[in-house]
C-alpha cells in the first residue's frame, strides 16, 4: 500500500532574522490573501509580511514578547493582534510583577508605523494568548495561559498556573476584567490552543499541554462554566533524567472523513517524543497513547528539539495529517509530515519536508489555489536554543501529483 505525500516548495521570505520565536497567519490588510506576522523574544520586534510580495513592516517593539494571536477586537472586519510580553529571561526567572497581556489596534492603513497598543492585564509568566468568542460573547475575550505559577522564580515551577479569561468591561479600548478559569490543576503549561488551529470555530474546545499531559478545555454555554477532560498523561519516562514530564503541544485531527478523530502530541516540555492518542473502539472509549518517534536525546537543559505541532488536511482527502516543528540542532531540525496508514493500529508514515529550524508553524492557503501551505520561523532564544541562521520560510504545497 502506498500513500502520496504532497511536495512542498520552500521559499525563504526573510533570511535577515536576528532572533525568532512566533509566527501566525492572518489577512492583515483585508485584501483576501493571508499574510504573516512574526516576532522574536530578544529584539521584541513584531512584523507583518504582505502577501504576495512579502514586504516586511514593523508594527510594534515590545519587551520580550512571546505569543501573538489575531482577532477582530474592534469589530472593523480587520484582525487586530493580541500579544503577551514582558516575559522573564527564562521560565525560572519570571517575577511576580512581570508579564503583560495587551492588544494592538490594526490601523487599516498598511503604510502606518507602529500600531496603537492597549493593555489588558498583568499576569506573571504569560506565555500563550488566544482571542476567542465563547457562548453569547458580544466582544472577543482573551484567554491567557502563564507557563509557571504566580510567585515567579524557581518555586513557581512547582506552583499551578493561573489560567485567565479577560473580557472588556464596556469597550475594548477601556478596562478589561479578569476571571480565573483554573489556578489549581496545571503545572508548567507550554501550550493553550484551539483543538483545531486551522479553520477553527467558536464551538471548538481548547487543548492544554502541561506537566499533567493533554487536557481538553471547553466552555459550557448552559452553565456558563469551564469544564475539562483529561486526554492522557503524556511522557513520564524521562522525568528522572530531565525534570520534565507531560506534554508540550497538542492538536486534534480528523479521521474517516470527519467521522473519527485523533490527538497528536509533542511530549514532554520542549520534548523529543511524538505521540498520538486514539480511541480504537469509538468516541466512548478511553484515549490510548501510541509513541511514533523519539528525536534525539535531551540536551544538558533536559530539553529535546521539538517545539510545535499542528493537524491539517494537506492532501485534500478529508483526513488530517500533522506537522511537527523541530528547532534543532541538526539533524533534529525542520518539519516532519505524518499521515495515518491505520491510526487504530498505530501505523503512520513520515516524511521530512523542511530542514530549516522551526520554532512555530502557521498553516494557511497562501497562494489561493485551494491547497494548504505552511510557514515557519527559526528558533533563536537565548537561554534555550539559538539556530545559526533563523529564517522565515513558506512551504508551498505543490500537491501529490496524482
């Protein structure tokens, strides 16, 4: 049995990247073509690249920005940007009064300089942010996940994080109120993401990747409360050697034309293990974990080369494949493509589709030809790992040729 894997043509759109961490896709100028937004922790510069000439413009310079998400906060039809910044030097060096969540107002004028910034709230070690609408929300709310507990310092690594939801009190331009979603359940949260990052909808749950493994988080519109379900405990065998356990990233993929699903995970924190959770007996069964790959041994910090993972249908067959981003060093660098052969039996095929250092993956149809492409930015963060020559790269999906 053979499976056709799409060919991806790599295009470097920026090789003058001094540092690299985040990349996300959004139609910034409203012309119907998906653009790119990037940022780096060290320089603090947030840039957007205009599709199709990929002209680069700086729109903000913040102190140690981490995650960026796009959402129409102002209701103009154009995506504004949500960002968490003022992060500590490393996860064990965050201070209680550090960590800010803000949003940047899209001016609509592509030639404008820096975007107008509005602060949302202070949250120690804020590491992931999402702009979402849940229930009957009139305005976009912002979900924020710190990486460690609120005390900061090394002791914060053993403290539960404070998952927080922010909502504007009246206008998004004014004050925002904070609601604690959970402050007792999760240690070392690396990821809070929609379960489906591509074509996500307001009904999709979210996935938390933490020392506790993979957890589904959903908003119950009937009770107006948050509920959770554990998917799996993640990688547990490396903790004695590395100090890390659980999961780093997770994403939900479709099987059988959407009749079934799986959850792919990169494990543990900054990990080296690729796993898949499936329910062979159907939706009522418990999730079973299968390890597909282990990339390299952990380094002196206890970290592996992995940093991001996302599911999407790249070959257009109605089922989702998934991509794993490896930051490096060589040969554990680039993007690997996984496709199910028989997910219930743990059989998958894998192909190395990019060799450039990848901190994060953004998926979109950048060319408008109906096929999903992906883009990456190289990983370069002092105190963790620094790629020799981080780049912004687009992998254009050329199809399977069949």
